C-alpha cells in the first residue's frame, strides 16, 4: 500500500512526488515511457522564472535526480486501469494507494509528414509561447486553423519578421476575435486551402513545400514551423470513472480534485487555460499537498 501513486513522470508528476516525499509519504511513480514528459523536447527553456536558460532535457533530468535523491520509487510500467478504491493496474502489476495523482499530460498532435521528427527542436516546434523567442526577426509559419494557431500567429507577429498561417480550409475553427486581430497585423500572410507537403532543410529546417487543394506546390523559405493542429490528452483509460470534457481533458472544479475523492489531477491532463511548465509544476505541488492534507 502506497500513500500516493502518481501516474506520469513529467514535470507535474515529478513535482507531486517531490512534495509528497518531502512530507515523508510512501510514493510510487508510474511512467509508461521516459521521465520528463513533453518538456524533454524543448530545445531551450527561457520562460521558467529564475532560470535564465536550460535545455528541456537538463531540466527534466535535474527534477528526476531531485526526486530520486529523496528515494522515489519510479517504475516504467503502463497504467491500463484505475478503480474507485484507488487500485492501479499496470501492464505488469497491481498497486494500491491511499491517493492517486493523475499527471498523464497531453501530446501535441503531429502532422505525420516525412521528416517532421527530424526537425523537432531544429525548426519545428509545437509551442509558440515556449519557442517563439528563438525566431526573433526570422520567418516562420504556423499550421492550423484553431484558436491555438490564431493566437500563436498573433503572438509571433510581435517577434518574427513574417508569419505564414497555413490552414487546410478557408474557414477557421478559431474565434473571429482572433481573426480580426490578425487582419491588423501586416506581417501575417494566410495560405488557405493548403497543407504542408514537405519540410526541407539540412541540419535545420529551411523551407516548406506547401500544396493547395488544386495540387499547386509552392516553396516558401522559413526558419521555423509552429505546428498547432490540436493536442491529444491521454485519458481514455480513465473515462469509465472520471468526468472528462469533450476533448478528453479531466474535469476538475478547482483544478486539483476530480469527481472521485482521493483521485487528483495535475498538469496538462486537466482542463486548464495555460499549459506551460510553470503551471504544470504548480499543479503537482498543489495536488500533492492537497492529497496529504486530505488523507490525514
Ligand atoms: P483545434 O481547435 O482542434 O484546432 C486544430 C486545427 O488544426 C483545426 O483548424 C484543424 O483543421 C487543424 N488540423 C487538425 N489536424 C490537421 C492536420 N493533420 N493537418 C492540418 N491541419 C490540421 O485545436 P487548438 O487550436 O489547439 O484548440 C484546442 C481547444 O483549446 C479548442 O477548444 C480551442 O478553442 C481551445 N483554445 C482556446 C484558447 C482561448 O480561448 N484563448 C486558446 C487556445 C485553444 P480543421 O478546422 O479543418 O479541422
């Protein structure tokens, strides 16, 4: 029996472990892949308060070591089911906790085109607020037509010299208020009814082949491509007992409790406004301290 079982070893989950271990709780962290979550893909982190610059990998490794030094038990097993009585089933074992913290994160949806993985961190990014600053006075493209893509284009218009917005249709899923704002920005150009056919470069991305729905291919020089085609939470396995929103994020009235007492949520897995490192670690700390208070 563990005091707290944490599902997910990204920044939210590891921070929850840090706080729980420092309170002398018996903690198990379960992770399906590698520790660190999405942040390990960040080339540089420059927006974490108090840290001038650090790579995502170094940040995640520091956090992992901090937790390991406190004696964390971390097992690389895939959680396949949780139950109301705080039983956690993995592909290998079954565990029980007094509390469970779900920190399963979300994955950025990929374009699934050739060489996309090759240029991640070398021109391709999935987070404008994280990486936009690396493209100061450079040419970038944003792909997508939702609120994220529109917001990203507006954000980047203050940083980059030129922004292409590439969208597969000629109408937008994103809100009109963002479109109105975009129209005021002279450095944003729309390439509509278009998708990315190919990404080109050597070590770094240098251009995109964009194909329109007539089959015409246009090569545009870019230094960066921001992919904003949606995110995918990974909460399907919890939907039998937990309330999720229409996109699959875990609902929480106060950002920490789920609909089941003793099961908490932290980080990108939950419904929230800002999915960033700083909000993920904040969630982890709050989830752990709340779980501890409520089990005593
Ligand atoms: P989204 O609303 O699901 O939009 C994804 C966009 O990507 C859509 O325009 C979609 O095109 C396009 N797309 C999907 N797969 C693609 C592919 N393989 N190739 C090219 N284009 C593709 O995702 P989101 O913008 O990340 O927003 C997610 C949710 O968060 C939404 O509810 C959004 O309103 C919300 N959000 C809110 C705010 C805010 O309120 N400030 C900010 C950001 C996000 P189609 O339209 O053709 O399907």
